[in-house]
């Protein structure tokens, strides 16, 4: 089992994402039940799972990720009956949301049942709950027999893993099992909504868009999700960041291509290794001598979301010093994509005032 002091023998079990081998699921479920750590795919990103009833396993999650103790974990469930274990106050609004969005990339924050340890919730009286839309995750939870807590399976502060290889890069030798079912679909994490506030508030934009949420909670409070003091503790730390310095450039296509080329030349002349992430619309407009990666078409935000973390990690693996990223519009999934890029960025350059925001 996972021991903080020794090197753990990490086993990778490859499974089919639709019809996984039940023997392998059972093997991983048993390890979870016994207090081990198992990384598994969800429809958003890979999660690092532990038994919600085992405090020692939960401590191991914080330890292997290097995660601050006040950043609570999401409890993952595989059927709606399990929710009564986690909360005693399922609100009518929560019932409507779970009927419509589960399984899927929506996490609901509700008041925590007494029986759940505060080590799960970073000492809070609320608990985040979601039902992932991935057969491997659902079967794993089902076979474990209890909710599984799981943060994203990356080292704290790094881009979330969208492939098993990313989990290997961050967690090899630290966790017991990685269930490899290929790349995850959505690529950015779930949307987190706090239903304990009046009106409900958006804590993290994600796979479910604000527009979709507004059909069910028109009064939802958006836009204060990263104010301080942060109510979603995860949002106060630098996040989703590769080792390289990240510069985000926003504005018209003309402005973006001009500034991206200028910045690349500037840092290249200082001896830096440059990576550039753009959409199709700037393809051919940035100097190809740099390590240029195309995230996708601006009309295909799904594709951009799905490639985002993978490209940041890929450029990092080339020992790039500076990654210059093209900003996109904040509509639909673009809102979550830009939220992640803003968090990852060391510098944000926007056309409007030519202002530079230093992000620490
Ligand atoms: O898509 C996802 O949500 C992925 C997959 C693995 O399910 N999980 C994930 O977990 O992104 P994590 O730990 O990386 O992010 C959880 C976010 C953090 O921002 C955390 O602060 C917030 O949810 N959160 C968890 N419990 C909370 C609570 N009780 N109150 C407020 N925010 C909470
Ligand atoms: Mg995370």
C-alpha cells in the first residue's frame, strides 16, 4: 500500500474505456478499499482516487500531490443513492441539477454530513460531489462500494493530466495503480457550483457552460469565483502551470500575431527557447522557427479544451523557457479555457489598454 516514505511500485493497468476488463477494475477497487491510491480516467481529466472513509489514504493524496491541506477534495459517486452518505440536505435545486447533468462534468458543493471526515473537505462543513461520465470511473466506484475522493492526478500547480502518461510523469513511484483508458474527452475539469449560497455561485468554470447552468439556475452568481477570500480554496493558488513561463496574449488577430511574434523574437534574442500555442486563425502568421503548436479551430472549443493541458506539458518536455499562448473569446467552453490560461499565466497582455498584468 501507499507509504509516504518508500518508493511505491506503480502498476499500470490498460483498460478499454467503454468495456473495461472487470478483473482489472476489481483489482484496482480492492486496492482503493484497502487504503491505496488509484489514478483513473474521467470524462474531464484523470483523477487520483482514495477511499473516502480512510483518513490515512486521504493524507497520502495531499502528500503525493504536494497539495495544501486547506484545498478540499471532490467526492465521486457512481449512483445517486451514494449521495445520502455525503450530505443530509439535498436541496430541490441540487436534485434538478443532478437529474439533468449527471453523470457529467458538474460538481455541486452541498453541506457535509457529520460522518464525513473534515480531512476530505479542508476543514469545511461543505462537500463537493460529482458523478463522472466515464465507464471506467463509474465501474471503479461501483466495485469499491463507496464514494471515491479524487483531485486531478497531477502534482499540485501543474496542468491536469489528460493522458495516463501525464499521470506517470507526475505520480510514478508514488501511487499504487494507474488505470489507463487513453485520453480523456473534455480536457478541462468539471464546473464547480456552490449550492449552499443564496443565490448559488459558480466557484470554477468547467465542462458544463454557464449558459447551460442558467437554464436551471438563472440567478447563479458568476464572476466572483476568484475573489478573495476564496471560497473555492483551489482557485487561490497558481495553477495549471507548466515549468516554462507562460505569456497570454489577447485581442484582435492582427494584434495577437504582431505581439506574439515580437515577444518570441524578444525572448529568442535573449537566448530563450520559445514555444507558441495558437488557434487555426493564426496558423501561418507566426514564425515557424519557434515550436508552434495549434490548439484547434476557434469554432471548435471542444478541441481546444481537449488539447490545452497536453500541449502545455508537451512544450515543457522540450525544455521550453517561454510559452506564448493565444487568448480566445470567453464564450461557452472558452470561459473555462481562458480561466485556466489566466491562472497558468505569468503575464497577460491585452490589446485594449496594452496593459500587462503580472500574476505572481
Ligand atoms: O473534473 C474534475 O473535477 C476533476 C476530476 C478528477 O473529477 N477533479 C478535480 O479536482 O479537478 P481538483 O481537486 O483538482 O479540484 C477541485 C476543486 C478545487 O478548486 C477545490 O478547491 C474545489 O473543487 N472544492 C472542493 N471541495 C470544495 C468545497 N467543499 N467548497 C468549495 N470548493 C471546493
Ligand atoms: Mg486540480
